[in-house]
C-alpha cells in the first residue's frame, strides 16, 4: 500500500502531486493514468478538497499542571495535533492532550505560534476543544463527515500539525481497515471506532489528535491511539484508532456552552484493566482513587458489579455507568487468588477531580 509523508510547508503543487500518486492506487475514482478529462477533473477535485482540509490542521503543545494526577500517565509536556472546526477558530483535538493543562500553544500551518485556552473536555468520547486567544487569519474550518459514508478498504488522509520547534507536520495516505467497538483499559468505551493502517508516521508529529479525512476533505475522526490490532479478529496489524466525529455532532453545542457533557458525569473507580481470557483483570490502581481507598490491588479479577457477572471491559463499564448518580455506592465482587469477596466502593465523578489552572 503506497503512502506519502507531506509537509504543511511543502509547495502546493508538490503536495497535490504526491497525494494524487497515493490516491491513484487506492481510490477507485482515480485511475493510475488519468486518461480522460472527467477523471482528471475528479482527481483534481479530490486533491483540492484534501489540500484545503490539510490547511486547517494545527500543532498542539501543552504543559500540564505539575500537581495534576494525569501527569503520572500522560507526562507534564505533551504534543499532538488538532483541526479547526469553527469559524471562530475553535479547534478539535483529543482530550487527553489538554487534560489538566496549565498552558496551551498552537502552531498554525504557516508556522505561527499562538497561545490557546481549553474550552471543553468530554470524558465519554475523549474529545477536547481548545481555542486560540488571538485570531487565526486565513484558516477555514473543515466540514464534518460521517462514519456511515466510509467502509473498510477506502483510502483516507491522516494529518499532523506543525510544531514550534521546527517539525512541519505532514499528511499521509492510510486506509480504513475496520469499524468496531473499542474498550480502553482506563474506564473508556466507544460502541464504534475507526481503525486505520498503516499507522500515522511516528517521530515528533504523532497520532495524538491527528485528524482523519475522507476524499471529500470531510473530517471523519480524531486520532487517539497507536494499536497493534487495527484489523481486529486477533490479527496483528499496526495502525491507529480514531474517535469518529459522529460522536461530536450531538454534543458540540453542550460542550461549547458548559465545557463538558452530562454523559461525562459518571462513576469512576480509578482502575486500569484488561479483559483477556474472558475475565476482567485489574492491572493498575490509580493512587488516591476510589478503588485505591477501598483496597483494590493490581492482579485481582473483577467478577461482578452489583451482583451482575461481567466478563468483558464493555460489560464492566456499562454496568458501572448505569448508576444514575456518579457517587452512588458500587458493589464490586473480586477474586484475589482463591479468595472471592464483595467490597463497597463509593465512586467519584472524574470530572470533579480534574485540576484547573490558577484563576479558573
């Protein structure tokens, strides 16, 4: 499968030509040799749309609050990408980049660095919204697409933003390989996620917050993870998981208005778990979390929530989140070696535990 890495600052003609070569092999509407005026016109329309989308991609650099809990797993200094989705400069990225941020900077496609502020974080989807404090002139927002309009096998473009330290970012051709549910180890679940391969090029411009576009230049999703099982079905295939933009549409107004969503205010235990072998096993317990306070230790197996057996992360999370109030006590049945016991845990609303910069 051909791929191309393309700099934001590469001359436009070279950008279009490189993308055309990649798409010629992957997209059925573009023959490898554009022999007719109509096919050449179709190819040019696609290239123009994708180049316009690429011009809305920005670099994101974050310094987190030193005392923030997320620093332990995500680090103090973080970098990734985002994409302009609003005429007011609103930028969509992956939420963990700007979680508990002290300082945020964006780098425009022209290489200009601007200070930015956190607008919203949605724990349920993983999306984050930020906005520059100064206007970004000449950057048009992208259109939002839908996962219903793309199928496995179709080529897509993933893009990474420029950074203040000289990385120009770029774009590369990838391919959708599966649409399926995804359960994260950190109390996170999506009923449908997008998986692509080959993965976004590593290096300084990585997958975090990288936008994914279809051939119309519409935004399909935001990059979250590098994975080794993009195809699923227990087959090894390196790639990326993208959060579909469909999940943003019904909550965007709420995020703009309140900075979060009702669906984010749900019970949180502070467990990192896996569900291999038909059982849910705890791998790590966040220090000071409800699970830690209740004495849960790494290595135990979660057998039931409120008396209902759970064998997968999805079942575990959905039973936990079924509580109407985020602080309602939860009965967790765990197996530690040969010992089985049920413990009471009082969850927290994760959103209320997040630190904010001084003055916010």
